C-alpha cells in the first residue's frame, strides 16, 4: 500500500490520470498525479473502474535481501549461537548495576543522573559460553527504545527491585516481554536490602500471569543483588539453560546480517552503528546496506571500544563506514558488491523521499475550502 502513484495506477489500468483524479475528487479526496494512493483509495478506484486491484510492495525487489540469508542454506554449516538477552525493568531497579556486576565494570556510576539514555550491549562469557546482553532504559520517556530491545532478543530478564515491587514500567515491560514470545526470567534485585520482599514481588508478578515455578507456575524467579553479587551465578546459569532449550543456531560462514540497536553521528568518525550480529560474520571491508544507507565497513570496535577485525554470531559492537546514520532497528546486510549495496540503498532512499514529498503536497478538501 501507498506504493503506487496516481499516474502509475492510471497507466496500469489504461485510464488517464485525470479520470483517476476525478473519481477521487468526486468522493472528496484531493490527489495530484504524483501522489501515492492509499489502500482505501485503491479499493474505491477498483470498484469504480470494475477492476481487481492487488497491491504488490514496490520495494519487494530490494527488500528481499533481508531474508535471503535464510534461503538456500546449508544446515550443516549451522552452529549454536550465543543468546541475546535483554534486561528490562522500571527506572532505578538496578538493570545497569546488574549488568555492571556481570561485566565487573562501573557504568551506572558514570551515567548522566544515573539514568540509562541509550541502548547498549555487551558480550560476556560464563563457563566458556558467550551471552550478549542488551541494557535498556527504564525511564518512561524511552519506551520506543525498550520496544526495539525486545525485537532483537532471545530471552528477556525483567528486573524488579525486591524492595519496591512492580511499578509502571514493570507493567509496560511485562507486556513487551509477553508480546515478544521470548522466555522470561524475573530477577528480583536489591536482595541485600533489609526491606527486600521477594514474596511480594512473586505475588505481584503472579497476578500478571508470571507465576513462579515454586508456586506451580513456569517462570523462573531469581533473587539477586547487584551490590553483593548474590544470585548472579544462578542467573547466568539459568540464562544458559534457557538458551539451550531454545536451540539457537546460525551460520557463521554466511554473509552477515545484523540489527542496528543504536546509531549516531560522531565527530571525526562519521555515522556509527551499534549492532548485534544475527547471522554470519561481519568483517572489515564488507559491502553493507542498511535501510536507506550503504557503505563499506571501515572499522569495527567491540563492546569495550577496542578495534577488532570481525564480529561473529550474536556479538555486538560498533561499525563505521556507512554514508549516513541508519535508523535504529534497521537491518544491516552484507552484499556481494559495492554497486549492489549502493543501488538498494538509493532505491529505498528515493522511494522514501518521494513519499515524504507526496505527503507534504497533499491538501485535504477541508483545508482547501478553508482557504477559499
Ligand atoms: P535506569 O537505567 O535509569 O532505568 O536505572 P537502572 O535500572 O539501570 O538502575 P541503576 O543500575 O542505575 O541503579 C539505580 C540505583 O540502585 C543506583 O543507586 C544503584 O546503586 C542502586 N542499586 C542497584 N542495584 C542494587 C542492589 O542490588 N542493591 C542495592 N542496595 N542498591 C542497588
Ligand atoms: Mg540503567
């Protein structure tokens, strides 16, 4: 829908653009010949002209690339890949601190106002097995970022401060988590506190259909403390058990496909994309296309900011070399040639621009009559 212009439609059904415009005008819809037709307008025109209208995605020919890594695959080259685990929860319940403890770093203390404002991701190792974590902000203003986190993830950890219980963003996170269909682990944090009340958390979560295993449900609840480190081993072991059940596999020899979780324009570095690799291996020199942007991978840094030559399955890092800042949530795909990558990105960019233009020149009949 919205991918065919008035004159293209007219051409396709052997009418003149004027005929198409007249039909829509008589029904109160103002369009010009360059405007894109909406689904309902297409239906009306179909009825009016007595033709059957089926809508094909104009970008079908370029958008297939995001799936093509899954086609013609040789299953024998698949290997187990690390899980991507997203940490979500209400503001200040200790998501970043928990991740800090897991990585033995000190990020939460260095954040502006102690509030996470970006999605960040880290790969850690436990018993020789990798786990990639995605940290999300709990603040109410960042729900789009949380939704994005939910898209790339295999397992969701809902952090609930055991002294505070279920709060507004906990509720929001529960619905994201359920909608994602991912296994959920509840980490009851701040267990070191005198006022910690894990039974309260369990009861509140059970009311929301996340019932603890020891209460006869099937959700794992683990008491942890980002301060003392209590329960963290158990949490990590649990993640690995869940991951094993999911049988996550991918092909390290495939051309890489990754998801952009954050992006920015950095002084002296240009467009920077923070990605998680979902399939294949991304290497320096690869030709990439990412939504409407393209380029060649110039440099890769790992989650510690160290330069690396490649990123493997489920690994996370930043990529330099795109011509523009890609939209977060978009898919980065490696193409065979520089030209291929450029052509796809350009087609998409032109299409997006035309659509934007068509929006801004469209005036409704009501607006028109207001002018007369
Ligand atoms: P947002 O990113 O703003 O959503 O917060 P967050 O969930 O990442 O919380 P953060 O890790 O920034 O921690 C919030 C506060 O709780 C900080 O002052 C931490 O020191 C404190 N805190 C986190 N975990 C624990 C814990 O296990 N025990 C105690 N006592 N304090 C904790
Ligand atoms: Mg945080």
